[in-house]
C-alpha cells in the first residue's frame, strides 16, 4: 500500500515562507502526477498545485505566483515552497497522487499543519 508522509508545516507570520515535503513509498513514483491539497470553503479539500512526471506544473489562482511545487524522483519526494504566506493559507496540507480530473487517488496521509498568523 502506498503511504504518504507530509512534513514541514509550522507557524509563520504573514509574508513568511515554509517548505513542505511529502515522501511517497512507491517504486514507480516518477510516473505519478502529484499534487498538494488543502481545505477550502464548501469543499473537503482543494488542489492548489500539481506537477506531472515531466515537471510541468499547474496552480490554483489563489496561490499562483506565491507557491512552487517541485519533485525529486530519486528521493521519491514532492515539495511545496510557499512564499508570501497569508492568513487564508492556514490549514492542514496534504499531498496525493492526482487523477486527470484533479481528484486524489491514494489514501490520505496525516497531513502537515500550516498556520499563518501574527
């Protein structure tokens, strides 16, 4: 069974930065489209960033220009660099394998808590 292990969250002031990591326990990680999700009003979780096997990326409008997703296939890890953080970025962040429709494909990990507050 594939396991997802998120880390890197914490408490940061508005305007600050955090780097999240997600280690994936699967041998074929390099072919996965991976993404980061977070809670959203009216939804269980929203997809805020995704990266395909070739390194192409997509972002939600709410994080475009502030967040950067990347991956290291040798380490089977996906990252989310979050800059210029805002209070509305607060929440538990989860990584997952992403379907073509943007839905998650693997059982969720424990997530990592991000809190943006002065």
